[in-house]
C-alpha cells in the first residue's frame, strides 16, 4: 500500500532553517510528483510547490521562491523540503502529498491522492 | 483571501443532503479539474473527489462532485455525524502555474 511517512516535529528559532523529510513506499517513486502543502493553526491549506520524482524538476509557489528548496533521494524514495529564514508565521503543519494525474504544456489535471501524516514546525522568536 | 471561494460553514440534519460550493475563474476551475478533500481535526486531508466528479475507491457514493463553468460543487447525501469535518476544494491555477485551494468549509451535522 502507498505510504508517505514524514519526519518528526521541529522547533526552530526565527531566522533558522528547517528540513522536513517524506519517505515514500508502495509505488514507483519515479512515476509521480510530490507536492508540499502547509496549514497554519486554524487556517486552510496552502500549496508550496512540487518536485518530480523522475528528474527532480521543481515548481515553487511564488510566495516561497528564494526560501524553499525541494529535493529527492531516489535511492531511498524520499522527498525533502527545506525552508530557510523562518518567521513566526511559518509555524504550521507541513504535509507532503503524492500527485496523481498529469500535466500538459499549459495546465495540470492533477490531485493529491496520498498524504503524509504531517510535520509540525514551530518557529519561536 | 483564497483564490477559490467556499462558504465558511454549512450545516444540516442527519440523513439530509448538503451542498458545498467552490467558486473560481476561467484560469482555474474553468479550465482544470477540481478535487475535494475531507479533513478531520488533527489529521491529514483525504481525497474525496478527483477530476471534478470521480470518487477514489473506498469513498461512498453519498459523496459526489460536479463542475459547471467556473464553479464546482460537492454534494453529500444521507448525512452522518461522522461526516462532520472541514472540506476543501482545490485545482490548478493556470495563470500562476500553482495549485490553489478554497478557504475550507466546516460541515456541522446537527
């Protein structure tokens, strides 16, 4: 069965960086994209970007450009999300999610079919 | 302010039907598929509907989705107390090349 298992909770000081891992199993890693979605306390879902399990190509949401780096380790089928220059409003649950579907040259017909359990990142000042 | 607009809350009695709307524009819902997610407190979202109207295996047929022009709806029939959760719509925003979500709708089963 498909599983995405994330690393444990983190507490960081403002200005620091955090790196969250997402270890996948139960499917061919190279065939799918992994997205990262975060949820601040009591708030909705916010997409941060995705990374291809095939070639490592990334697409980051404009809001996070310059602060986020997504990477993969195909030897362990693990995806990573690193966020730098942390601020208090980066306190959130961070989820990895597998994207099913496909993208054309101009659009994406995808959905998030499997999710990790979430990693709480707390940023203190 | 979310790109996709959902009502903050809806409510209905057990056994009744509820509809959750998701309004967007031509650059998102109008030209892409919509998916819906169910989230219970303290847990990860779960895929309920994909490609606007398809159910993953294991999702009861009480849940159905549809799309028309720049809006989408999630219908839940035969409401159960266990359906109380937050529901999110999401789709691709072609103008920004990003994924966008609605602000979420809290369902209360009275």
